[in-house]
C-alpha cells in the first residue's frame, strides 16, 4: 500500500498577495487549507502632540517678530524731539548759614515745552536740584504727571536746603554773594519718563541743565528768564 506523501508547508508555492493560503495533505484529512493574513501597517494620519506644540511656538514667534518690526518702523517715523526747559522765576527764602551749614528754600518755576505733535510724555519720577560752586545744596522731588503733545507744562518746586554742610570755599563765596543781594546758581532736572504714541511707549531718562540762574534777595526784583540746554534723552 502506498502512503500519500506529506508535503511540508515550506515547500508550497507562496503568493505575494494577501491573504496567503497554505494547503497541507495528511493521512486523515486529504486536504486542509490553512489561511493566514499578513498584518496591516497603517501609518498615523494625525500629527503628534510634540509637532503641534512646535508649530504653535513657531507661529507665536513669527507674530512677535512681525509686531516688533511694525512698532520699530512706526517709532522711527515719529522719533521724539527733546523737551525744552527754562527757568521762568527763582526766589530764595529763609537764607541762613550757621555752623558751616546752609538752611534755605529755593522757589523755582520751571517751564517744560513738549514740542512733539504726536508724542505725549509720562513723568514717572522727577527731581530738581540746586547747585552752587559745584556743590549740590538743595533738592526737591516732583510728583508724577502727564504732559500731552505740543503742550507747555509749568512745574513749581521748592528745593530745600536743611542743615546742608558746606565746603569752605563754597560757604565763603555764598556768604559774600548773598550779602551783595545776588546769588548765581545752577539748576538741574532729572526724570524717568515714558514717551507714548498711542499704545506704544518707550522709556527714557531725561536730564536738563540750567545756568546761570541769578537769584536776587529782594523779592520784588525782576527775574531774567533762563533757557536750559535741551533735555537730553537716554533710552532705557
């Protein structure tokens, strides 16, 4: 009796298409069809979370750069002019030198002219100092204020010298000048400001130098207006 031969599945022809059918012959079952299906590999269609975050970051950065360029071009087109300062009046009250120290009040009226037609100014902090012979003898703080474009602002301060120690030469010359009824001073102003064009603001340090400011001890004396150097602007 001739036994039917058993064919190994590895010797059967294999099709390149899916599914693949394997047929084997056994003594009990002449033909048994074994079918296997190749697993499908479907690529992901949705972007990964990391890729989405990278895209959002790139988009945000591009918008920031674009807005910055627009603001820069806009600001350069409207570059602010310095503020013009002058001293319109100056008086001395309570002048007294005792024990090489000065007590006095310097009443000053400053004129600030914002000659920009589109730029307004926010004064966040300001101080006015009085100098004599290269020594600072009095100081006054100015409350924050707002100055609109193309506007003249009057700033009234009372710089106080309260037991201010004086250097030897300064004391000697100051006594002689006050006795003569005329004192020549320097006035300096410093401020932290924000120059604004609409919603766009830029920070500047402002300084102005006013000299000589001739103050006479007689209250009714005429005062000659003193024009200060144009306020210097330093970007911060």
